[in-house]
């Protein structure tokens, strides 16, 4: 029995040593590859691999350098909202007088946008008295600092505002000369032409559609409180009017959707609009102002004061090229999230490879082992998140690529190759 035990013990030691040597060999190989690429590449690359259990930094290549994070910024937005907001989002503020219902927005992004929630619309439809919307606004501009001005006509850059509706986007199509739009309010503002150079005028809600084009257009509209009253009036069949803001109203709050549903949509689909609106809500809660900047300042001071490098963080979505974060920053944040949020819940917020969101069709591995947030702008592609190895070890990684001129698909293949090695050997 003793000899048998000794043989099993020695065999287990041999297997463990073999795994350790294999892992060390992979680490050396990856590090060597990064150093070689650093000499050959004309663009910037950073990669950090970290074990949250052993607290061991396995690989670090330019981990302390700053990169343009693109939508990886949403990881910081998610954590800030998760730490601040309640289980359900504040959907609408209202004040009830003897003969009137006074409304004020709360920056909730969910109203008639990617959700079946109809609580607020039903609330308005069931109201017997006159309905008014106060002419209040957010405490900053409708576009974020550093956003590309000429992206105003693309679905990924809708305006921020206090009472968004339909995600501040109009969807429209033309079939057999019949124009259809959601909301239908914009039907008469859509022009069908033989050729187009714009989808929308810069300062006017005037839209264009190319004759013969088969796909649906999704274009942000210019927001205003007057437009919101007209859209709500159309939906509810009520005459909702705009009135001056009165600071003395003591509002009640209607809750709308579960916060988790918005967090997941923000990370899985990389939804810029939801990200910005969530930080407006955070700003109201922590600084009594609908301000993304105030939300960021609060988060950096109270939740993230011990980040490895002080980032430059200017918006919620990552649309701005002013943002600067290091791979170490993302490792730090992902480690905090790993320690503070139950693992199954945490991973559920991320896209599933080959199934959902920004990682759909990302690679052809049969097993789901990457749970990560993408971040892409022209000439930039980043991926930060969690990797579960073949042995069941969970690792945290941040892989950042900035200022390349090759194809993004080539960058992705390089990332996949590295992560696949790590999956198989660690």
C-alpha cells in the first residue's frame, strides 16, 4: 500500500512539475514574442495577464503605458453605476397637483428603447388630468468631450438628454415608395433621393434615404424638450405641453427597468447611449447634477482612488479619443470586480464568444472561455476581461492595440492566438 501511495504521489508531483514547466515555457514564449513584435511593429501594443487567486502578474508588456481604450471605458462606467445605482432605474420624476401632472426626466435610457417595459407609457395613458413637461436639461452639453463632430449622423452617437425616448434614434426604411419610420413622427421629414452624401442634416431633423437601399437606417435625431412633448403626445394620444421649470416641485419617482438589464445591454452590445445616460444618473445621485463629468470625478475619488496609473477619463462610452487608460488600470478594475461581484453574475454581463454581442463570430473555439469587453475605434482594438483556462483557472487580461494601419481582423487573429495558448497551457 505504501509503495502504491508513493508511486501515486511521485506521479502527481511529476504532472504538476510538467504543467508548471509548460506554463513557464508559454510565458517565456509570449514575452519573447511581444519583445520581438515591439521591434518590428509601427504601432503600440500592451498586454497584462494576472492571476487573481495567487495575486501573481504572469505577463506584463507595456502594462503601465497609456492607450486609447475605446469601449473598454464602459468597464469603468459599469463599475461606477453598479456601485452607485439601485436595483431598478429611476424612470421618471412626477409631481401631482389638484388638476395637473408635472413631469421631469431622470436620464433613463430605456423608454421605448430595446425594452418591452411599458410602465411609464401606461402611467401617462391612464392619467385623467392635464400633463406638462418641465423645460429642464442635463447639466452639460448633449455631446461628450472629444467626440468626433461628423459622427452625428451615425447610430452609435446619439445625443444625451434628460428625457430620452426611442434611444434618441429614428429607424426608417422605404419599400415600394412607402416610407415607414419609428417613431412615425418623422415620416414626413425623410427624403428619398437617387444618391445621398448625408443621412441627416447637421442642425436639422431632416433625413435622407437612398432609393433602392434595402437596409433600415438608424440615425440619431436632434433632441429638445419640445420634441419630447410631441413624441409623447403622439404615443399617448394626449396633449402634453411644455412649461418652465419650477425648482419648488417635490417630485416622486417611478422606477422603470432593472439596472442589470441595462448593464448587460451596455456591455454585450457596447451601447454608447446607455453608458452615457447611466453616468448622468450617477451624477445626479452623487453630486445632484445630471453630469457625466461629476460622476467620473466622484468615482475616481471614492471608488478608484488607488488605480495604478491616474487615467484620463472624460466620457462614459469611450467614444472620445481623449480617454487614456493603461492595461494595469483594467487589470486593477477587473480584479476589484472579481472580488466584489459573485462570479456567475459578473460573467453574465459580458458577451459570449460565438453567441452574443461584440464577441459574436469572434473565434471558432467550441468552448466558451473568454468573457471580455471589446473596444474599437479606427486604428484601435482592445480586449479586456476574464479567461477560464482548460484546467479551470480564472485569469484576468487586458490586451490593447493602438494606432495600427493593418486590418483589425489581423489584430484579432493575433489576440486569439495568444489567448488560445494561455487557455491550453495555464
